[in-house]
C-alpha cells in the first residue's frame, strides 16, 4: 500500500470506521480514542498491507482487537487494585483499629503496623487539608 492509497482509504472508509468505533464503545470520547489508535496502527503497517486485500476488514478487526485489549487491561487492573479515591478515606476520617481485635488474634502484627501507618498518613493529610 502506498501513501496515496492510504489517503484514499482514510477518505473513503474513515467515516465508516468512526461509526463502527462509536457503536463498539457506546461513548464518543472512547470512540475517538479507538479510531485514533486504529488509524495509528494502520499508518504503522501501511507498507505491509496489500491494497488488493480487504484493508477495511483489516482496520475493523484491528479496532476490535484494540478494544478487546483495552477492556481486558481495564478488567485486569480492576481485579488487581480496586480503585478508591483517597478523598473517600479523608471524608471518613482516619481509620483507627481496635486493639481488642489484635488481642483476639483477628489482626496479625504486620496488619496492625500497616493499619497504624495508614491511619497516621491519613491523619497528616487531613491536617494539611484543613490549613
């Protein structure tokens, strides 16, 4: 595929690909991002593509794969680290743990230290926010 053929492809199928991205993502911003990533991939590989093959199908399958990868990455990150804003912790105040739980064996010494450090950090952040 030459540059001229790439430009013709973009003019001919760019709008169709954008509509496909909007339908796939159900969000205009995500659709623009997916469209941009797909076109970037097309520009990166345009020398390898043969115009006699169905380039539109290649672009659509690339968009689908990029979208699947993005959703998979988001799901993986969500599983590893649940996203909680630190403002929620500030609003709720520092979390103070009960020493009775430590004595009962519900909290091991490492957890107790971690809870104490988190409580201390949240208390400091709250003090600086109040200034």
